[in-house]
């Protein structure tokens, strides 16, 4: 029985689409945990968020290594990313742990760039994330984890650390969004 469970877990961890699905399923868990904010639930929310965020790196890598790149994966991977980050930041704003105006800019940029990416896909152009987009995602994730922890841990003011990285995330969010629209402005011409 234990061997079957281990084999099943190993198979799931090797399936890029299963990792993307895990990221999507982690969203309601993070949201529910933040509905009862205390040190324990916030720690669990940060843990689930972190595990889900890590799958973003591994699902794409596994898909390329194993030749398992699918249209489903190409569509669902960025959707899963945006769901995880957006819902987490919305909950942080609802708890007054992140400024709502910054959250609005981050989510607005994500929606706008998603629309642009749809145009790019219709033109059959490269949809790969730019380095700026990768930095943006890294800073958003790096900001979210200490903001989720919120309370002081190990003598560290997690909220202050999270806010520092949130400002960097805001800068890279705006920079990468502008970069996308400048690079693909020809697609926006009538």
C-alpha cells in the first residue's frame, strides 16, 4: 500500500500539469487560512503559497525536459500563476497587510498583459516571459511570503520585510508591463 502511494506521488510530481493543478488548488487553501488570521494559519498559508510558487519553476522545467509541453500547460500555467498571486494579494489587502492601491496595480497589470499575450498568441509570436517578467514574479512571490507570515518570527518584522519587497515588486510590475506594451505596440495599431 505504501509503495503504491509512493509511486503515485512520484508520478504526480513528475507530471507538469499536475503541478500546475496543485498551484490552482492551493489558492482556496491559502484564502481559507487567511480568513482566520493568526500565527499558525498565516504560517500554513505562507507554506502552501511557497510550495505552490515552487511548482511554477518545476512544471515548466519538467515539461521541457520530458517533452510534455502541451497547449493545456501553456494556457493553464500563467493562469495558475495569476490566480495564486492575485488571490493572495487580494486577501493581504483585505487584511490591511498590503496597500490596496499596490494590489490594484499588480492585478491590473496582470490582466492587461494577459490580454496583450492573447494578441501575441494570435499572431503566433513568441510568448516566453521576459527577464523583467521573471524578476517581477520573483519579487511578487518574495513579497507575499513575509506578508503572509505577517507576525514577527525569529525576531524579524515580517511585515516590514514583505513591504520592502512589495515596493520592488511594484517597480518591476510596472517596468515589465510597460516593456511588454512597448515591445508589442505594433499589435495595438489599428
